[in-house]
C-alpha cells in the first residue's frame, strides 16, 4: 500500500464522514437540550429529497439547499411540538418522523416527477461542485505525478464540496457556542436540570425549541449533501441508515463536539476501507467481500461494546419538562 | 400457520387491488431497481410501452418494493387472469418455480432466470458475448492499460458480465489489468449510487480510465463519477450514451425490451422453454449513436465488428462464467 492509496482512503473517509458528522452534531444539539432525537434519519431523507427536487426545478443548488433545510426544520418543528409542547414520548415521535419521511419523500417524488420515486438526474449547475483550492491538481491521474506534500494537499485537503468544509467548521462552532456562550450554558443546563433553568427565569420551552430547530438545520445540510453533492439526485431510502450510525457515533462521542468529529471520521474510515478492499487475498485464502462490507457494522458493535467506556447521557434527556405547581 | 398465510395473502391482495381490473391482458413485474432505473427495468418497461403503442392495448404492471412481495404479485396477476405474465430479474426464479405449477393455464416469461416448468418461457441473454465486445472497446480506449468493472449485486449473472468484459479487454491487450468490484450482496446493491461512485473513485485511483457499470441504478453514480473525473464509462442494458455525452464510451445493450415485446405480441401462445438471446439474435450488442460517434474510431468499430462476426461464426469462444464458476482472465 503506497502513500497515495492511504491518502485516497482518507479522502474517501472525509466524504463519507461528512453526512454522519452533520447528523451527529444535530443529535448533539438536540440531546444536550434534553430532547432525544432518533428522527435524524427521517429529517436527512426529507431534506435530501427537497434539496434535489428544488435544485432540479430551480436550477440553483443553493435554493435547493435552503429548501432541504426548510423541509428538515418543518419535521424538527413537528418533533418539538409533539415532545416539548404536548410532552409526548420523544422516541415515538422520532420513529414516527422516520416513517413519515421515508413514505412522504417517495410519494411526492412519484407525483412530481413520475420516475418511480426518484428525482431526475441533476445537471452540474444543480449540484455542489468540488472546490479546488489554488494550486491543487484535480484529476487523480495528475495527482499521482506530484510529491507527497502536493498529493496530501491536492487529494486530501482540496477537492471537496463546500458542505464538507462547512461541516468541519461546525465542530469548533458548536463547541464554542455550547461551552463559551451564555446561550450554550443555558442549553446544556436545560438538558441536565431544566427546573434550575426555569427557576432562573429562562424559558425551558424556548431553549428546547431552539435546540431542536438547530438540529433541523444541520440535518437539512446533511440531507442536501447526500443528494446534491455526494450523488446527483434523490433515490429511495438514500440516507441508508446514516442517521442511526450518527446516533451510535454520538454515544461513542459521549455528547461532545470534538469527540463527535473523531467518532464520525472513524466510522467513515471503516466504510471507506470496506469499499476499497473488497477482495483481499491472504495467500490461498480470499477474504470474502461480504465480510469486508459487514466490517464497518461489526466494528461499530465492537467499539460501542468494548471501547466506549461509560457514556452518560444528559440527565434530563427524554423527559418532558413539567412545571411544578 | 395456515391462518397467517391466509391473512398475509389477503393483505397483499388488498394492497394490490389498486393495479386495476383488466382481464386477460399481458402483465409485467418489475424488479427492485425500479421501473425507471435507466437500465434493466426501464428496458423492460420500454418493450411493454412499445407493444402498448403498437396495438393500443393495455397491460398490468407491478413494481416490487420488497422481496416478500414477489410470490404474491405473481399469484395476484395470475388469479386476475393476466396472460402472459412477464417478470424481469433473476430473483423471480425461485418464487416462480413455486407459483408456476399452481397456474398451468397461465404462461409465465422470466428474463434472466431459468425455471423448469411446462408453462414457463425462460429468456437468457449471452451477456458474456456483449460484454466481450465492450471489453475490447474499453481496452482500445484505455491509455493507462487498466480498465475496471463495477457490478451490482454479487451474483453469478453479474460475474458473467465481468468475465466477458475481462476476456474482451485481454483479447486486445494481453497485459491489461482489469479491476472488478461488486457493490453489495443484497438487492439494495442495485440502487446505491453513492457506493457505486466511491468504488469508481477507488478504481480510478488504481489507474483505471475506463469503467463498465453493470449495476442497475447504482450505475448512475458510476457514470457520474467517471464524468467528473474525466474518464470513460460504459453503460449497461439500455443505451445510456445520452446520460453523459462525451464520457460514456458506449453501452452494452441487452435487449430486454425485445424479449418483453416479443412475449407481449405473441401473447399467451408464446413458446415455452429456454430461449437464449445472443449476438446472432441481436439480443446483446454495443450502442453506437450520435453521442459517442466521436469516441469510437473507425478502427475500433472494425475490430469489434470482426470479433462479433467471429463469435457468431463460432471462431471465438467467449467463456461463460456461469458454466463452471471460473473465469480464464484474472481480475483484481
């Protein structure tokens, strides 16, 4: 395995980890405020559909992104309404959102485009192009001619869509807001002890809605990334369980932003390795492709069972807040 | 158990009443890739539509959304009086072998699978021969001496594509390196363009500059990445040259539309047994149109046409992977 191969796997890791990272951060915001969110998957899916559909009809990928975010926020609002205002069970509301999204996206796609529940293929204007940083080679064949530094720069650092850089920027931003601002302090307090926040005269309901909506925005970006950057168009069930892997990453990361980054990169790396090495031959024995493709999931189980240590969720997570009277 | 089966049957029947109440017409069942996969199922759909526009007739259709529906879809159509019932996709073979004996008066046509029953017509394509031709084109277009293949689900049928492709490439350039990857091992592998794209990037990184996608809807992701990275791609089943003109080198045509059209036109009297559509029957081939006219040079075309004639005449034997499960050309 040469240096360029390693770089290419890392490059693939970054691409595959981006939707996980955005969804994981969305879950982090929501759960830090005490609202469990297993509807990440559904919100991503709906955002992926609307981003692709509107990008196709308007011809502008940015309008598509906004539409995806808006659709995801509508579902987030629904989740907020059910679990904050009406104090319903947060897990059930999340499950409902996943089912709603999986069905709704396909039905609307069929009605609008009549192509069997998918959107038409997007032209290059309606997709996020890869950003080429100055001085970077773009094609893999040119990159192979460069030296190690140039290869690292061209392959790993340059050549991602703007949403990848945005997702990476969200990590320090999330950390700063949660740990260095008044809003963040209150938000974390709401997830630990909402009564104390209420006593201080701050609206618990308001803070929780804010957190749920921020989660909606992040899921919206994640969905738009899937359909308009990673591929060109929406297909049925394209989120393919990424929302749930993001939840696993969130637990692995113990609800902390920087840990979330490393957890998502790790899961992305497993996926990239599984894609790249399908037929490994060890002497006479060939490792079956089934094993390589199951590897990411096996490793998720091993990591969660053995390496995570003690993960303590926010104390008030999952419980609707009822003012004592 | 009986109760459960009855209930499930009733639920399925309810779910499928929406397909309309037309007796005696032909019917078609599409596989999980979806009717508009721009590839295999879409070719089947086009054949049915051609029949409908020629005769003004109507046909029933069911688009499967999960494996569990297969048998119920067949029974539902057979009980409603549809005849013949055409089904696209090898996955239908096992349920059909159960269903076919129960409806001896109905003719079933299965594409890509073989079911040994007196009322079943099994249509098989010689994909290895068509793939051989596009493999030759790939090897002639390649500058790096490395070409690659992305398959859908890891099944012998798709290995037949891969093996034919590798043999064609090796016939042009004995030193050629052929990289072959499969998208997955479950039917969802037919519809995963993101993974298809990632596999393609990996192959390009290993030097490939022509990629052949035989992967249904997944192939759309392969062709997209090939266009983005500036290499050639080869489409499959339907003519996919128009998807990315200038980047799609050609398409390996598999005339599923002809098979469906034939069955619909002949109707219930269609001959049963195994029917092989090869190069000689124009069942497989490569696509040449205005979108790739500039990519295929006259000498490439001449070489491929010579090989085509030689295969038909029996002078070149293309090894069929499904005969013995091995391929004479080493793939990575």
